[in-house]
C-alpha cells in the first residue's frame, strides 16, 4: 500500500514537471506577450517529449543488450 502511494506520488511529480509546468509557463508568457519565453518553454516541452519517446528507450534497450551479453559470457566461462 505504501509502495503504491509512493509510485503514485513519483508519477504525479513526473507529470507535473514534464507536462504541466512547461505548458502553463508558456501560456503565461503568451498572455504577457513575451514570445521568446513562450518559445523557450514550448521547446523545453517538446524536447522532454522527444527524449522520453526516442532516446531514453533506445539507451535502455542498448543497456539491456549489453548486460544480457555480459551475463551470457559469464555463464559460458
């Protein structure tokens, strides 16, 4: 029960940091007609999403392949 609550809090923090904060800051910058701040926050939002969906899974897959290969060599010695 405590573990699920902790996982929920971590996931909620992740969502707040990666989605809600950049979008709300870009909205605030748009309302104050500060186009450079707005574009910075939107680029920040897009980079987070692009990295989460492309680079991080690829790096995790490569890491798992390397770890699996090391375990295979250790078992065959």
